[in-house]
C-alpha cells in the first residue's frame, strides 16, 4: 500500500473514534503522561488508559 493511501485510511479510521478517545490520544501523542492527560481531562489515569486501548483497537480494526 502506498503511504498516501495508508494516511487516508488512518484519517478515515480516526473519524470512528469518540471525542474522548481522540482527545486522550492527542494528549499522549503530544508527550503528556497518562497521569498528566488524566489531570487535563478530569478523569482517572485508568480512564485514559481505557480510552487509548479502545482507540488503538478501533484503529487496528480499520487497518485490516
């Protein structure tokens, strides 16, 4: 698969993420720890971890 096609597929998959999954993923990708992301989002560290797990699972499903 060409890189451009892969990037488009990833963008399409990202639209299937919930707002909370997308925000948790954005913060962690920006370098925040799970604890820091949790503080910014007003949730527990475990909630951030769960949101990331679900986001990754969604993105992996779209990869196939």
